C-alpha cells in the first residue's frame, strides 16, 4: 500500500540483524508444529468467538425477540425456494411497468418543450384537454431557429448546431430522462431496503450450477443501473476466475442506457398490438416484452457463465457467506439524492456529452452529398444487406456504431437518421410508430432490435471499465466481441427462422 | 448533524476549514483516522456524516469496493478519514481484508474506529478483537442503536467498554445521533487524553507458553513494536508479508540493526 512507505526510514538491516530476524522466523515457524499447526488457527479463531460470546452476554440484553419474527416471516416468502423467483420477477415487472406508464407523459412534455412543432400545444391538448397558452406554442427548437434566422446565420451553421447538435441533445433528454428519473429511485429503494441481497440469495443456486459465484447476482443487479457500475461491483467477488466471469457477463443485463430503447420499442410495437382496446392492456404487454428480454438476458448470463467456467475459466465455484441484511426503512431524501443526482443526472450528463457531437455527426452525414446522395445513405446502404440479414436495417446498424460511446443514443440516432432521409424535421410521440413503419419496420424488426440491444458490444465506458478492472487487453477485447458475436448469431437465427416460417425471402 | 456543521464551515471560508482555524491547522499534517467495520454496519453512513461527503451507501454487504477518503475538522484541527472496505475478519487473504489490515498496520492511523452493528454485536466483536491486537488506538462505534431498540436489543455501552478496555460510543449515524460524541472521543484518543488499554482474548491455552516466549523474543529484537503478540501469531503462521515488513524495517526498526550500525 502506498502508505506503507510513508513516515518510516527504511534502513537496510545489517547482515547480522537479518540473520537474527531470520532465526526468529524459523523459531516461530517451528512453534507451529509444537502447538498444533493448522489447529492453532482454529483455536485462535475459537478463542475470539468464545470471548465475543462472553462479552455479548454481559453487555447485551434482549427484551422482546418478537420483532425479529416479522423480518423472518417476510424472508420466508421473499426467499422461498419456489415462490422467491416468481415474486422477484413480479416485483421487477411492477418496476418496469411503472417506468413505462410513468415515462410517457413527461417524455411527451419534454419533446413538446424542446423540439415539437407548435411547442407544448399538442401536449396540452392531448393530456390536459385544453389549448396551450400562446407563449407555450413555440418549442425551444423553433425558437432557436427563429433566433438564428434573426441573426442571419448561414444555413449550414444553424443546420449543424440546431438540427444536429441541439436535436441530438433534445432527443436524448426527452427519451432518457423520464424513464431514468422513475426507474432509478425505485431501484435505489430496492437497494437501500435490503432486497437486492435477497435477489442474490434467490439466484445463488443457479449461478452455482453455472460454475459462477453467487455474488454475481449482486453485480448483475447493479448492472441494471449501469454496466460499468456493475463491473466495478464485481470487486465483491474474491476469486479472480469467478470475478472475470461476472465482469464478462455483466453486459447481458440491459443497463439504463438501453432501457429507453427497449421501452420505446416495446411500447410502440408490442403495446401497439392492442392499443385500440385499452392503454392499460398495452402497457401490460409492453411490460411483458421488457420482462421477457430481461429474462433472456439472465438466461444468457447463466449460459455464458456456464460455458466459460467449463472452457476458458475452468474451476469450482467457491463458497461464500452472503449476509442478508435486515430490511431497513430507506431514507426518502437520501434515495432521491442518490437516484436523481448521483445516478440520473450522472448518466444523463454522460449521454449528453456523447449526444451533442453525435448529433453534429449525424447532421453532417445526412447533409454531405456524394454524387447526389447523402453520406448517411451511402453508409446505411452499404450496411443494409447485413442489417437485413440480422432482421434490422443499415440505419439501425449505423446508429449502433455511432452509439458505441453511449448506448443511450441508439433510438435518437435512428430517429434522426430516418427523419433526415424523409426530410421531415420533427415528429410527435404517436407518430414515432408511423415513422418506423414507413421505414419498413415490422414486428420482426422490433424483436431483433430488442435482442440486438441486449446482445452487442458494450458501450465505451463499459469497455474502458472492463480494461481497468481486468488489466488485460485480451479479456477486454473478448468482453467486447463475445456479446456482439452472440447478438449477430441470435438476431440472424431469429430473422431467418421467422422468414422461413412465414415464407418471406431471406 | 456534525457533517452539516462542518459543511457550513466549509461554505463560510471555502477551504474546508472553520473560519477560526489557526494557521497551525492549515499547515500541519492532518490526523489520520481509519474507519473499519463489518460489511453493512452503516460504516459508509458514518463516513458520510462525518465528512459531509456523498459516498454512495446501500443496504448490501460489500458495497464499498474502493477505499474512500474524506476530511473533517474538529476544534480547528484537520482529520483525514479513510473508509476501509467492510470485512468480517482480518485473518484470511481476501483482497478486502488485506487492504484493511495493511492500512491499520502500515498506515499508522492515529486512531482506528471500528463500527459495529448493535443488532449483531457478537459477530462484530470478532473484528474488534483483531483490530485491537494490531493497534491500541481504537474507538468502538456501536451503530444502528435505533434498529437494535426496535428489535428489543439493549446494549450496555459502559459495560462493553469495560470488558473491551477501549472507548465505546453509541450512534445512530443515519440521523446523526452520537456523532459529536464520536468525534470528541476520536480527538481524545488522538491526543492521548484517553488511553485505551485493549483486552483482547487470551491465546489458546495449549499455546500460551510458547506464544509468550515468542512474544518476549520479538520484543527483544524489536523493542519499539507495539503489537508483538499479533506479530507472533502471524509469524507462527508464516505470514510472508509480515516477515518482509520486519526485515525491511517497515514495521519497526530492529534493535540489532541499530547496535550493528553503531558497531560498524
């Protein structure tokens, strides 16, 4: 440790002194046999426990041990061998459902405020049922354009800055902020209340069967918030082999950067199946799709852990003590602070830092003409055959490439690229499905995009964190390419199967 | 509460020092305080409350994966607080335990605070005993007293202090209760106004003779070593790191080395 060198003058000992010390060591080591070798440590530890019991019995009094029972009862249900996992799935389904239902209105509000034509007038009519006051009838996007026009700014400048950089930011904020601001407080509540270790407890046997460490369930849970954070949380695993497995498989849980994509697709396509009948049923189906993709992620985590622990990272799962902390009533203010400032704003800032230049790049790609066709069209045209093979298209693949620094911007990028092709400037929430359908999206595209969103190379931050935590370029590369390869195989398999079964050309 | 007080001080002068801090406090080395404890005892909450920092807290064991550092001031003096990873013991070779052990041993903190969970005192004392073998400058912070009360657990802090031979402070770190007492006690130990005389468990009976003999030999060779008995245990187990630290003079200077040099 760095402190060890501080404050002491390290005088090299003389040969005689060194010899005296070594004699001492030899004598001490020899004692080990005299006093029972291995047994010595056991007795030493036993003496600690015995004394701890003595002291406790003198200093601690139990008044009414009844209160313990309540927590015991709660755990009897929440960590029940049969009920535990379904209850856990139900709990997470509720969290996802609340996120999906709750994110809609604020998302539309932010879109109206930041970029819709006519500002908030559409939002006011739809959700409040009243026309908006005149001052709300202009979005920031329109106001910026007016300002630039007033300043006689050249078209390329307002295009790059407003239609590129600003629109990129506006999309990220309106798509990402609401789900995060709803999901993170609920997640932090589960963490602070003490439920997360129960999840690890419930899943422990599965991970053990997969040859991995039970605490991997904990780092996996942290991955829901952010995979980079999940990978750092893998430090709680002591065995290097199991830690590496946990790090490499962390990306198989969708992080918060990917949830908005999943939520948007699930709401539009799966929820849209029954949109005519009722909004409630639609949200339930969308939730089902999200839970489904999370379950797929967990299953893949277990399968890949299993495969790794039988091939590259062979070994026995190590035993560990998992402490089930008492359920604690979380401090509301602290939850809000942690989830909104530390998590939501932190993740949003990171996304915005990436979205601003990405927006500019997207605008440039859409507006640089090469032989009468934009650069974006060239590139997406080039990627199209491969995208089609995966059940996607060239634009989606291009979006995933642009979004390597941060997965948050996948959907905004897809939308901006489509819009730039149709020469439309903006659209409102309900039209999103129309825009995607116009660009040839089907249920197959939606399924494959959700799959690919779950299974592809991790974002730049996660790759960097993997490198820092493993200290190995090889494992980092493996961690980046292995999920991508899995994603390509999975999407191609699904796309081909669906096309063969429905008699479509492959 | 303490945390708030100190933060207010920060705001008034902008440098993390109270407005009336003397120039000595400005330039002197801060007192080094280590914060040890079992996982999930509210150690990070204590840390945050004392330093006014926002180290993330969570209700699961092993949450603090990196060592966090913060500062606070008390009566115009600077304190540097190091939040060690939560461990149940210092005996095994896991990374967490090594970090915690090495810091207490080599980092030479002016005081080590062991945060214990009032609802699981018996299990937590294990670590307290191990820390007090290494250092006598120790304060035990019995946290989560509110939770203990709810569960019908009464902890007799005076009795505990008497049995352990070290200062014991009860706290409810979540709401800031007892933290000013904790800071005062830390300061008293740092300044030698309070001298803990830890009473660690006696060594296993069968081994006590040979161990005492070894302790004498160690003391003869390293007169300024504070924790000879703990070193003896480690040497019996053949701890390589400790041997190296003794040879290099990192732990204590050799008596023989000094006389050897005088002779040459």
